[in-house]
C-alpha cells in the first residue's frame, strides 16, 4: 500500500478526508500509551509508525487546504 501513498496528490478530496480521519484515529491510539491495534496488511496505514503517521497527516492536511482554495 505504500506505493498507493506515493500518489496521494492524485486522490479525490473525499479519499483524502478519509485518510485524514484514519490518521487522526491512529495517532490517538498511539497517544493512549498502549500498544495500538495491529492493522491488516491491506490497510493503507499498515506498517506506519507514529512519526510517519504525523508526517503523512501534515501532508494530507496541506493537500486538503490547497484543494479547498482552488
């Protein structure tokens, strides 16, 4: 799925918002201090650590803002 993340600039606004929500939920799981739930291999966030999720969230938020201005 990481290959899919390389093309997020091509994603629809709806898919970006869904990814943003997934990232926020995942980061919330990390912040609870417990081991976060293991994701299925098919999940777009599978294998991402907390720092990677934060970076991706920043990128997604930027893309959403840019598209809302256009």
